[in-house]
């Protein structure tokens, strides 16, 4: 009797144990906006088919993140084979207000024997999804994970998985690994990432999970988060917790054959063939594909056939793109090739990126009228464009963009933003003579995408007015501070003007205007001032004919204004030169003994001399070299600054740590403020640094461990210049403080002005 009782009890315990546990393999929560603050949530679980616990889970508890909790019903219960069962639960929840809500589900328990989850049979499955309701950012739908987490792998063979995440709103996505969570959403104690012979990682952009290569057979659980970004703001996230089964087998991955990347202009058709093969000639392969091009509402892509199976299956991809498909981030097509190998079928994946670009503005031309250039172009064809951007640069190179290149290259200045995209003309005023200008037009779309740049339109103003060429300290007597001014006659004089010609030279000294010369010469030595004492100094010249008829006025040109400051152990020099010609380089001179020697040549507008002695006095001047693009004007144009005297610091200051980041920089190649860098004191105190810069869609453009950052405004992904606009950074600094290592966390925005 006792023996039978013990047997019954053991069977009951076994049944209770199996009913309670050993079933949860993978899960995620997604949502769709219904209207107002109402969202339909979908909880998707993949369970271990033999476990009786799956049958009993006809509803699961979900915490909505607003203090309420609800059991939501199961609407799909489907055996997928290979001991996987699909469970889908759905419910609508209405939130009372805007805010950030973390929706979560906890279910006991995971299946037995997960290698990297200690005592997995007693560890709950916990997942969570973040929902941000913000009326200023617009309505939001979560990503949809189009590929199920049911792939298997072999010991010593590359394992790949891609969730094929599709965002219905076109938001930017980023991916990263996270620790699997258990009871009450806590990290599972003792959890480790799977062991690999080389690496275990996820691609932050494509979402490709790459395990190279599994070392031990068994079942492993891993988790990753997919974050959504809109206008630089995180607006939601979804975590997938999934199980990977690794077996000992001698199978090899099937191969996928097609190009990795395509670029096309919206309105064009993209067609290509996808082929698959298997190293084992007897293995049949099933070829499928998924991704955003198949999910878009307007003119989705087509696969013919949708699924292909055989020894060498193939699919035909076809997509008739429209202007509605233009976006800042590329589309992804995730291709799956699964063989029927025994005992384990292996799946290879390939991610194909498709860039749908905005067309370039057509028929750009430019005409000169006096000192103005009038631009005209054909009406831009995309009604969904948000603005037209007009750029200008000095000199004309007329580059042709590369095949997949959008936006504009370094060296161009944004001069106008036209919100009315039906506009077909623009006038650029007050241009300088003697300089060739190149114009380009871009379209910008609501998500920040930039079109292909237009062809160049180049102009050169008629040389019918005098040109200032020199505003220089007198090189024969630099100490005097007297200023040599020179100007060039115009080369294109209208027949209505009668020689001889005369000139009126105006000086603007620290804001005070006065006429300093009238006559027929084209040079004047201004002895009635000391350049070293001036704060600002400009000159411009007017020209008249013999009948005193005005013939035009030059653009103003400044002297080279040098500033010198002495600190402990160095002399810091900086200078400005506001002139209508191009400044190419600068030479720095330092007094050594009783004469000046050249110590450096630079192309920017600052220099630090560390070859100094503390408490000593030094004198410096600089000499600049420049040119006009107009033929017939002498070059180089050489101008000297005043001599500046500086005393070097005699006592080392007490070093206090300070680290600040600017909010704007101008990477336009002019040698000034060309990189994003901190204003820092006590840099030697920094122990470690990490800075990440990303755009408003979450794409990482620059990341570095250099405490000086030194971002030049280029994207690390495309190697191209990022367009003018606002970007975002997160910066973490560890430095040696008074009581030990201290941490500084900075985050904010940086604006690029080109």
C-alpha cells in the first residue's frame, strides 16, 4: 500500500513539475497604435512542444506599465515542428495620458537544461517593451519582428540570426545585446553569453546576430534590444529573448548568391535574382526573404515565387519604387536559405540593403546681374520633400556624386533653406568680384533624408570694380604699425567711362569711418595709425572716371589681426583676416635675438608655441598668403600682421579639472572650428573617455575613446560629410579627482553649420 502511495505521489509531483516548467523558449512583445492613447499589444511566445505547460497557458499576465495588470488571451496555438510551438496573445490597452510605459510579461518557467542559464528550469521568462506616448513626436508603432527565432546551429559552424525587424513608421533602428532577465525583471544570476571560438556579437545597424563559432552543444538563451529613434529621440524598444539549439553535426551552411547593396532613385524599378546552393550536393534548400520593402503600404516589393525549394532554388525580387519610399535609412531585405540536412538543418542569412534616394534637382543655372547671382531650376518632382537647400562654395570643381551618394561634400556653405519646394528661383546677393562661385541644390525630406545633389552651376562676377589686394603692416618697417593698402584696376571697364580714373579709399578703424586717400594711385601707405593698437581695421575703395561718374566699389578687406596670450609654458597665437580673397596659408615669425625667424607654417588660424621659457617676453607676427580665382590678378597676395608682444606665465596654475562641450561647430574646411572637441583643462587627469555621436534617427556617426573627440563631421558609416543640422552626443569621462576617480556624464546636442 505504501509503495503504491509513493508511486502515485511521485507521478503527481512529476506532472506538477512538468506542467509548471520546461516550456518557455523565446518571447517578445510588440504593439500597434489603434487611436488616441489606445494600443493593441501582441505577446509572441515560442514554447517547448512536449511540455504540458504550453497547453495550459491559454492566457498570460501582462503588466501595462501604468500600475495595472491583466491576463490576456491566447489567439494562436500552432505546432511549428522541431519541438517549437507558436503562442500568440493579444489585447488592447488604453492609457490615460502621455508618458513612457514599460510593458512586461513574466512566466514560470524556461525549459530545462539551458547551458548559460543556471538551473533554467526554475528561472522565469521575463521580457519587456518600452512605449513612449509623446504628441510632439507623433504616433508610434513598435517594430515588427518578421523572422521567427527557430534557427539551429552546429558546433564549430557559424550561426546567424536576423529578426528582420520592420518599423511601420520608418523610424531608425539600433540593436544591442542585453542580459536575459528572470524573476521580477532582474538580470539572471550567473547568466553568461554563449562561449565562442572567435566572437558573439550583434550588428548595431543590421541586427545580424553572429556567433562565430559555437564551442559546446546544448541549448542557449540570448536576448537583444531593438531601439527606435525619431528626430534623435528614443521613442520605444522591444526585447527579444530567444533560444538557440546547438548540436554536434557535420553539416555546412547553404550559400546565398546576390549583391549586398543596391542604390536607386525613387521612381525606378529594382529587379535582381536571388540564388542559393548547398555544399552538400544532396541537400535541398528552401529560399525565402522578408523585410521592409514587402511591408510598405504603397507599391510593395514582390517575390516570384514567394518560396523556392530545391537543389539550386532561386527567387526574383522586383520593386517599383515611388517617391513615398524615399527615406534617410536604407531598407533591408533579409534572405533565408535553410537546408534539409540531417540530423540538423542549418539556416544561412544574408542582409541586402536598398537605398531609395531622392532625385536631384534638374536644370540648375545661374546668371550674374551686377553683384548678384540669380539661380533657376526645374520644379522639384517630389511633393513629399520638406525643403530645398541651396549651397555655395568658392571656386568651381563640378564634381559628380558617386553612385550611392546623397547630400553634399565638404567645402560648401548652406546659404538658403526654401520651405516651399515648388520654388524654382533664388537670388544670391552682394557677391565679391574676382571670385568664382559654384552653386548646388538639394532636397530634404521630413525624416532628414537628403536627395542626390544637383549638377553644378558656376558664375564669375564681371570685373568692373576695383579689387582690394593688400591691407598689410608695412613689411619695410613692421615696428611702425603703418598699413600698406593696394587695389587692382578692374579688367572690364565699360566704354561709357572716361579715363583718367581716380579712387577714394575709406578706412573703418574700430567702427569709425573716414576717407584717408583720394587720387589716381592704386597704393596708399596709411601712416596715421598703429596697427598694433587697433581692434578692427578694414578698407574699401571707390572708383570714379574723369567726369566723376561712380564706377563701383570694392568689397571691404581687413588687416591681419593677431592676438597673442601667454600662459605657463606656451604662447597662444590666433588671428583673423576678413577679406574677399581666399587665404591659403600663414607663416608664423618669432623674434630670436635681434631678428625674426619663421617657426611654423599652418593652414588654420591659430598656433601654440611651446618653445618658450616661463616669465620671458617674446614678440611675434604672422604673414598670410592668398589669391583671387580671377585671372590677371597678382598672386600670391601677401599681408603682414602687427608685431605682438607677450609675456609667458611664470607660475604654474593650480589645475582644476573642467570638461565642456560646445553646441556648434563649422566643418567647412576654413581652418577654424573645423572639429567637434571639448574645452578642457586638466586633460592629464582623464583616466578614460567614451563619446558616441548619433543623428536624430539613432544612427551612430562617430564613436571614440579619445578624450579630445576630434569629430570632423563625417559619418563613420558612409565616410561622407553629415549635412548641416543638429546631432546628439553621449559622453562619459572618468578622471582623477581630489578623492579618487570620479565620473562625468554629458549628453546634449551639437549643431553642424557648413
